[in-house]
C-alpha cells in the first residue's frame, strides 16, 4: 500500500512504517545473508531468499486486493 491510498490521518504512519522496514530490512538481510554465505555458500542465499520474495509478493497482492475491495465497498455506500 502506498501513502496516497490512505486517509490523511494514516499517511504519516504508513510512511514511517515503510521507512523503518527499509532500514531494518536492509540491516537484517545483510546479517542473515552473511551468516548463510559463511556457513553454506551463495546457493543457500537464493534457496532461502527466493521463496521469501515470492511469499512477500503474494502477501502484498492479497493485502492490496483486500484494501481495494474495502475501498470499493466504502465508496458504494
């Protein structure tokens, strides 16, 4: 979801969560990938990361569809 899809009261929260996730995800990702690389090599990074990216994409798709349906129902009222 983007901040433009949210009400003005929620935009600050959405933007702060997005910013936090970018910073935290970058740090955590580097740490986990470093541990995986040092223990098992680069192939494991792709085996772990690939399904994670697919899962994240499906989750984003599901949330977006749910959000757009909720907005459509709210607009129809």
